[in-house]
């Protein structure tokens, strides 16, 4: 296999699961996902995420934090609980 996406010759293809294919993508091609504020869909900066987490740690309610940043409460909860932006300290 040569990792050339346009090379669909049988000798360059393999049968694998979706998760195996994703692992191959990272391992062979060196693909790195776009994360944080560099992602086109990001509405917050890294500093804003840190501020949201600090506010929650200081006792601010998610509903108040969400209102301040124009987010849904569930989105704020996911930031605080590290379900999203989990890689950011």
C-alpha cells in the first residue's frame, strides 16, 4: 500500500473496519485533526474556554455562563465536564 488516495488498484486496497481505517489515516498519513479555535466551526477561543472553566470552578452556574457567551447550557456543561475541548488545560 502506498497511501495515495487516488490509487484504487486492488493491490493498494485492504478490507478493514471504519475504526481501523481511521487509525491507518493517523498512522500512515500523519493526519492531525484541526482543533480549537483553528477549526472553522469554533465559536470560542481557547482563552474563553479556560475562562468558562474557571468561572464554573468559582461557583458560577452554567445558565449564567451560557448567557454571557451566547451558548446553550448543554454546551457550557460539555465544556466544563471536558466532553468537548477536553485536550485543553
